[in-house]
C-alpha cells in the first residue's frame, strides 16, 4: 500500500515527533541539547512557525507547533534537520544520516487535545524515568508554562489563556494539569495519531477538516465494507 502524504494544514496545531536513526542518540551532552534548541528556534523563526511546546530527549524530540501555511512546517523541519545534522556530524566526527527517515506528525483538534498534548510532551522525561518531576528536566517547555523561567522559543497558544485570569493563575493551573497526568486513553490516542499520521479530534471536527484536504484523515474500519456498498 502506498504511503499517505504527510498531513499538514495551515493554522492548525501539529504534534511532531522526530527520532534518531535506529533510536541512536541525537544529543550527547549539554552543548548538543542547546544547539538543537537554538537551531529549532532559528528554523521556526525563519518559517514563521509558532512553537507552543517542546521536549528534547537524547534520541528524539517532540514539538507542538502551528504553521502559517501548508508548506511552513515541512520547510521548518527540513531546515532544522539539515542544519543540525551538519553541526552534529562535524562536532562528533561522523558521517551519514542522523534521523529515522521522515518525521512523524499529526494534526490535532485544539479544544479537545491541545492542553493534553502539551502535558504529554512535558511529561516525556518523567515517563522515560529521567526525572521524577517535569520541573527537573531542563530541555522542555514545562518551566516556561509553570513560571520557572521564560523561554523565547515558545509562542503560547490562545487556549493557554483559558487556564486563568492572571499569569500566576495560569502557571499554577498548568502545573496542576501536568501533575495530574494523562489517562491511558489520552496517552495512547496522542501517541498513535502522531506515529500513524491520522488527525486527532472529534467526528465533527474531522468532518469539517476533511473539506480542507483530499488526504484521508482517519484509519479505515477493518474488514470488508457493508454489503450495501459492494457493487453487484
């Protein structure tokens, strides 16, 4: 079966995952982490992509970002990928690919999944057993939204303002949201949608979204179609 084209639509938030080839490390030390973050910031600015959340891990990274055009996110990822590989190969005296093929991504319904996706991203180091609390990990967006330190890379999504009427209230609410964690259903939905490229949202949202693109948005139901749809 032919691979579906990647789903990218302007003005919608996208959850992006990029892994190292064969799960190999993409960051070996603090200098690598900082350089990857700097390259991400420069690439996002160049292509005017709003980055709402991120986490950089030793062998992969996650982003939540909204592009202004259908082409902006792929172009940002291409710029980021090429620039960082040149740096990484030069610094560590290596050659060849660094990434595991194409990045994975999905488009999500903001009202239903955006805040959950932010928490999912910021909890990645906790799930991996690297830290006990999200606040203890230096390379994620958690510190910005919890009021620990400001991060110029980030552009808060308008829904973040719904967390409270003051910065302190929003920061406390986000910290509580992350502390509460995700249900297994939420976590599975966010993971599977990103890895397989299916849009994530309620049926009404997906039906409206389908009018914007000819690309199939959800997985087909298994099995043969009903008899009424089989031509005689």
